[in-house]
């Protein structure tokens, strides 16, 4: 099949590589414009652009796809590029731009999306993080026929995987990227055989995965310890969970923590004990043991190293 691919980060790059390895023709890739990053804030391409150029694939980086929007010249240029390659299908994974109706209807088979949840649970921007934060025990990938709604299209294929207590958002992301890469190749093969069955999403069980916000980073110790431990895993690496520790002017990032189901009579947020095994902090229900931390401007450290340079006032 002639497939146009639209995506930007590593999650999408894994799928693009899988589609190419399966022998499909990818004449065009759409990806976000290069972004400044690093100390020098130099413009750097995203992982999908890097992979596309390595394979000699044409890359377009429109700022918008709306013909009547702020950048109509970008949208018109992209429309002409799509007409030139006449795709059978567009595959979309973590692209970052809204696809207007004219894009959805241009490929012969429309647009397939690789979504990192079991729809209709966790529609939206941050399904991996919200699944961990909520304490879900399973998640997965849904291949979806895109429509104009927010992740509301018909489901074409689903793969389920468990969420383990050791899963951070980064680790679960990597696992789901592999699952998504496998699932999209399976869906395309089924489409070629005429065996792909579309199913409407059920109305029950709809939840929305709100975009991550830096304001969510501070831990609220009036919440239960188990909930806070999940949030630490869900926010690794972005935006990172944080808290203030006595004797330090700036918040520290918390990268690993364990919930201890022991009763305490102390104000939530109180540091109870400090040892190389952990910094124990009182919560509304149980104790949160901090296991890996990072001072502002420093590196991640196991708690055994961190406590050597910090003592509560």
C-alpha cells in the first residue's frame, strides 16, 4: 500500500519503522516543525523526521492543516503534496496537529490512528500517564478509523497489555510503542485482505486523558500514599513529581517512591524518618517512602546518596 505517515515523537517513529519493514511504500511523512531544545536552544528535528530522512522519504512540516486557518499556505502546500502521492491510507501516531475533514477524506481508505489506550477509556492527550495515575491494571493500543471527533472513531483492532507496579510512564510508553507498531502492521494486512471489521466505540466507559500540566507536579500529601506513589510513576519523566523538603530553598523532584500502609498521626507532608533506605513522609492515608530524588540543578540520586548531602532542619 501507499501510506502517508503523520507523527512526531519516538512512539510514532517505532510505528513508521515497522510499516517500512513490512514492505509498504511510504512516499511522504508529515511531522511537526523542528523545535528548539538543549542548552543552546537550537532547532532539532523530531524522531520521525530523522527516521524518514534516513529512509529517503519526503518530509513536510506544516504549522497547520487548516485551509482557512492561520497558515493557509502550509495547508495548501500539504494538500498538494498529498494529492501528488495519492495515498491509499494515512497512518497517524502522536502527530500533534488536528486533521481537518479534507485530510480525513483524502486517502482512499481514510486515516488510521494508533492510540495508546483501550478506547473509549482515556481519549485525549495523555492516556499513558492517566492510566498509571488512576491505578488501571491493564491498558493497550487501539487502531482507530479517524473521524472529526476527539478519539471517537470506530475501533479496528485492539491489543491489551498489563500495567505493572514497576511501570513508569516512560517504560509503559516504550512497551506500548512496540505494541502499536505491531498492531498497525496487523491492521494494514487485514485491510488488504478485506478482513478488517470496524466497531463503534461503546458509549459506556468514556474517560478523557487531560493534557499534562506543570502545575500538577507538586505532590499533595493530603492524598493517600498509594495515589501519590502512582503519580510519581505517571509523571516520570514529564512533568516530574516534586515537593519541598526542609532545609532546601527549591523543590526537589521525586523519581521513585513506595506507599507504606502504616497508620501515622502526623500532619500530611511531615518528614517522619530519614535513612539510607528512604525518606518517610506522612500522607492522609499511610506513608510515602521516597526512594530516588533530584535537587534543582542536580542529577537523579538514589535516596542513599541523597541523604548524605541533606539533613532535615
